[in-house]
C-alpha cells in the first residue's frame, strides 16, 4: 500500500518533543485505520548531586524522606492485589479437577491474575512518578534505594500468610519505575 495518508490531527503536547531526537517511526494499520507511532529520545541532563532522599519499599507502604521530620508515606495496593489472587485461588479450590479443562473457569482465573498484575503495574508506575516529584519538591537530586538481594531467597523464613506477598509486591518493578 503506497500513497498519501492525510494527517487528521497532532497531539496537543507535540511542542514538548520538538527538540528531542526522533528514534523510530512506525505506521500501524489496524481495522482499516492507520496510526503513526513515533518514539523520541531525550538527551540526559547532567545533574549535580545536592542532597539525597532515601526510599524504602515495604509491603504496606512506600516511604520517601530525608529525615524523621521530612518524609512522605504512600500506601501500597498489596491488599487489593492479594484479594484478586485469592479469588483466583478460591476458584481453583472450588473446582479442583474441572478448572484445568473448563475454558470458562480458566478464563475467569486468568482474568483475576491479569487484574492483580495490572493493579501492581499501575501502582509501580504511579509510585515511581510520585517519588520523583517528591524528591524534586524536597530539593534533592539523588534517590537512594534499598538493596533487594536475597529477598526471594529468604521468603521461606517468613510466616505462611506473608510468603506470597513479596512476589505480589514486585519490589524490583517499583524500583525500576523510580529509577
């Protein structure tokens, strides 16, 4: 398919990207409509480290702060994720033999797991953005994150009710979006 495609509109925030470098452009045709997807690359700004803010990611909350007086607590959505996961597990217990063969039950279980995953991914993105904004308002330029090595290795030492929560919390995903 060669020819001209009329441009029906521009994004409202196009001016923000004018000084960025164009990295990739893809024309996608879906259901008879054409979409141009453009990826831009922004040059990194050199920042002189002034002060730092420590970020602690826990199961119940994410805490970002400089000291005992200047800190912010952001509650996590782990209980909501645990709820969706337990709904899926309850369906598997309710139909111990049939759930593997019945497509309706399988789809329902899959939808519960997807919902839990989407909630955590959404939370990780939003918290990453919030933490960066908090750090800027505190006048800091360095974010210190905790070391998560051996976290999963030590899960078996936790009590039964807390064993699956470190997997659900996605600590590394939260840290990825913060950095």
